[in-house]
C-alpha cells in the first residue's frame, strides 16, 4: 500500500462504495487485444482498488463482476470470464482474507457452476469473522432478479401483506445486513444503472468518471471520493446548511 489516506473528516468518507467496473473491453480494443485481456487487467485493478478502500477507511465495497444479463455475451468471452473468477477465488482470495477482508456473494446461485459456487462458499465461510473491509461480489447479480427473490422469500414465509414494510424487503435482498451504498461509481463514461443495486441505491450519490476500469486506480478513487465529499446529501429533505 503506497497511497496515503484521505484528508477528509470521517463523516465525509463514504462508508459504502459500490462500483460498476465498466470499460474492460474498450481498454483491450484500444490496444488491439482480445476482450479477455481487458478483464484480466480489470481484475488486477480490482486488487488495487480493494487495498485503496482499506487505506481510505471505506468499510464496505460492492462490485458488479457479472450480471444476469452478461450471459448473453459470446461463448468465448463467457468462458474467459468464468475462468478468471475461478482463478481469482482459487488463488487470490486467500491473501485478501489474511488481510482482513470479509467476502460476501450477491446474486442468484442457480445458473452458476457448482465448482465456482463451492469456491465462493469456502471464501465466504473462511472470511466470515473479518471486519476490515466487507467486500460483496456481484456474480450472476441483477437488481430485478434480487427483488423477485426477496418477494418469493417473503411470500414463502407467509408474511401477511399488511406487515410488509420497506425494511422487510431490504432484509430479504441478497445484500441483507449491508448498509445501502453512499456512493456508486460507474467507470468508462457510461451513464446507466444497468440493474445494479436498484433498490439499495435509491439515495446514493452517483459518480461517472470517464476512465476505463483497468486504469481507474487509487488516485482516481480518491478523486471520486473527494467529489462525493463536496456533495450535499439531502435524502429528499432540505439542506442542513440552507433549511
Ligand atoms: C465490464 O466491462 C466488465 C465486466 C462485464 C466484467 C468485470 C469483471 C472484472 C473486472 C473481473 C474481476 C472480478 C472478479 C470477481 C475477479 P465491459 O466488458 O462491458 O467493457 P466494455 O463496455 O468496454 O465492452
């Protein structure tokens, strides 16, 4: 870890950052390389960003690694991505766990390979007592799919309709127990939500840096947090400074 911490009051540092890691394909294309090289470089970068979050005092990081819609990509890219996830969970997760990172999976289990699920489950189990950074990995994740699963669970539990509150829904999402994100970042200059944390990000601040994900390093993250720190979050009310 080389980067210095943030020079901000603690209440201005987002407790939970969520990231749509976009632009791997374009990063590779610009270099005349196959898309999977971009995803590999994106994985390298993820390592940097996880460590930067620890340095900056961010407590929760949620990443969108693979969406329920990503299955529509060409077979070659899908196998490359699955291979990458396997490698990451087999080889790299151990170090993160030793550094105090708690791993959580968000997404639909059905449709994912049994091998990958087993590796994920092991990482979740091995890291369950860690608290330094809570890393939620969105794999086979979609916001609408998540809400559908929550509704199914609530109905299956026999909760009476009038007893269902917003809290009931939050508590039945894949993200149950994790606070809502304060800041959502989508890299690469795309301005879309793409089915990511659609319930949880209702009051999040959004940041859309132009940088492609493999190049979005610790200093870009610092800049994004500094932009966030200048925002005036009102949660639908009036400003504290201008009541
Ligand atoms: C979006 O870029 C990125 C993805 C669909 C994959 C993100 C995955 C990683 C960064 C791998 C790291 C994750 C783990 C858990 C090891 P894109 O392909 O849509 O880029 P483009 O818009 O430029 O085509």
